[in-house]
C-alpha cells in the first residue's frame, strides 16, 4: 500500500506529465519523474521501433549527461535483459543484475548497475515502449512499492503519450495543409517555374521537418538531375542524382516509397549521393505531370529522428499531387504570357511590313525618280546614296521581322538552341558541332537566354548567307559566373573593315547585359564570334 507522501508525489508527477505537448518532452518527463519517485539513479525509456529491424528506436535518458551518452555511443537495441521486457511485456524486478542469466544488452562503457526495474508502457492495447529503472539509491534494490509506483506511472504515461502523439500528428497535418495552401496562394502573383519549384521544395521541407528535400527530374539525356532543392547547396541544382533505384521504384508506385532505415536497407544503402549529408530515413514521392514525371525526395539525417507518422505517405503524396497541379498552372500561365508576346510580335511585324516598309519603299522610289530629274551630278550622287541607304534599311527591317517571328522559349533553352542548330543544318547541308556545358535550361536567366538565342540565330544566318563555310562549331557554357557563346566557322571571315548592322546588334545586346562581344579570326581561317555576359545583372 502506497504511503500518502508517495501517493501525493505520484499524483504530482502525473499532473506534470501533461504540462508538455511535445512527444520528446513527454518522454523525458516520464523517465525523470519515474526515476525520482522510486529513487533510481539511472532511468531509460525506450520506444519500440516497428519501422525497421531495430527493436528500440527513440531513447529518453535520466542520470547521464550528454558527454557520457556520447562516450557510450551506440544505444541499446533491445538485446538481453532489455529484450526480455520487450518479449514479455510484464513488470520485471531484479535485485542483483549480475545473478540474472540475461544480464547482456547494455552497451560498453555503460555505468555499473546492481538493481533493475522494468515496466512496459502501453498505449491502448499496444506496447509503446518500456521504462527501465536501475541502481536504487539506497543500494537495497527496488521494492514492490517501487514497482507499484512505476506501473501506475506507466499507465498514466500511456494516456499522456497518446495525447502528445495526437497533438504532434495534428500539428504535422496542419503544416502540410498550410504548405499546400501557401503554394496555391503563390499563384495570385506572377511566378516563374523555377521559383515555383523552389517554393515547393522549401514548403515540403518545412512541413515534413526533413533535413533535405530535392525535386528530381530527368533531363534531355535521361539523367536524373536536381531541379530544385532545400537544405543543400544551390550549386547542386542541375547535377545528377545517384538514387536511381529509389526514384525508379517511386515512379513505379502509386504513392511512393519509404526507407525507414537507410543503413539497414540492402537495396538503397549502397546508393550514396556526393555532397549529401548522411541520411537515416528517406521518402520518395512521385510528382506526375511536371514536364515529365518527377520525384520529390525527403531525407532525415542521422542526427534527426523522424516520427513514425512523418514517414507515412498519405500527406506527402497528397501534397505532391497538389504541387503538380500548381506547377501545371504556372506553366499554363507562362505559356499564355509567351503567346501574348508572340501575338504582339506578329502585330508589330505586320505593321512594319504593311506600313513602314511600304512607306520607305515609296520614299525610295520618289527619291530615285527625283535623282533622274536633277541636273547637278552631286545631287544625283547624294540621292542615289540615300536610295541605297533606304534599301539597306528595308533589309534590316525585314530581318527584324524575321527575328520577331522566331519562336523563342527561354524556359527550355537547350531545346531552343538545338532547334536553331537544326534549322541551320538544313541550309548548310551539314550539322554544326554543338557543345552545351552546364544546366542552361535552369541557370540562364530569361532575358539572357532570349538575347543568346537571337545572337546565335543572327550568327548562323550570317554564316549561311556569306561565309561559304564547311565546318561550324558552337559552344554554350554556363558553368561559371558568365554565360558564354562561341561560334566558330572556317569560312571567308569578315569582309571589309566595318561591321554590318547584324554584328553591331550582337555587340549592343552584350553591352546592354553588361557583357562583351568579340569577333576574332577562327581556328585556321574564318570567323569566331565570342559573346559573353554575366548571369546576374
């Protein structure tokens, strides 16, 4: 029978358990209260881990400071005496540990212990974990009254633990719903696909409390690359991701794949990723319809314990479906904006052709007719030169109209470059050699990409019309701080000492972006155009 003093202590401990809603806080309060009530020097609360082969997952410890715990290293996994309480979830009281056949189970450098008391903690009808109390302060061993107090506290702890778990699960669901609402709200303002991808990975990391979140998608060559990431250096965007098996399994599933313990999973443990922190748990959720099928990877580091419900796929899968719809809306918005630009270009082109060119042509005819009526030779010469200038202006306007009607899509720069090269191949009767270095489709800003495509188009047009080249090489490099375009040919090179309007426009476009454009002799002969502008203006 409990004394009134110990009963009051037990009631105070039960009330104190409810003062913290977080599960980790509750577990620590349980083991601290139990150790103080029964006079145990050391206390351990081990949570059963049903997600992996480890028998014990989370541990709360009383009586050992952080330095001693770090020195011990590996926590008990449920062997020996600890496993006996797991296999037989009943109170176990031992006066002398050395005399018990199941003495094993404690890690090396663990403090010496004589007495032992272990009781299970149940949540409803399921064993949640076990409370281990060791080394009675008086050295006489734990009594039946101590066991009664530990059992009573464990019973109350089951209710408190369930409430804490429900609160944390509710908080977890709230974070996912809030994250989904935030990426939807982002559509109220203009947003690019790159910014939308970054918003998705950032909000997924916030909702899941993961250490690393990466959106993986195949590139033009079929390699799995990171399109967006959170918790990792930005330089990894566009780089290859080595988790090919995990990504493939996620794409082949309906809701995704969970790897509760990477180190114990023979299939995925060998798939290491350079520059990534060591991960203990992984989750891969398919993200369909985002320029192809993508996968959202969520990873928890070895120093982070992912709650059991955080590895449940229902909420992340729902978020991924929602994010996929948001990304499709963003793409549709960009397509509409691009279509509006093309419509404006068509209108401007028609106005230039139907109004400006016709008027210039009429003025040219009038001047040409006037020159024939002039008696002075100098007047005729000047009028003839003016007519020639008007003819050149008409050519420049027509070239501008052609450039306006050239479809450009800076959001997919690599495809646009290959398209322009393909058009040049049909006119040159051979294919230029193309070398693209770096993730141009993700790292080159839209205004730089548009000007780069115009310069490339103008350069290849000049080669087709004037160079008489048999070889052309094109290099596009965005691996550094600048975007570099180098076009070399083995043709006739520059004709004359002055630059034409097309070459002057190339220099003008580079200067407007804070860059340079140089025209140099090509390898052996011909011309090399070197157009270089910074990524950040």
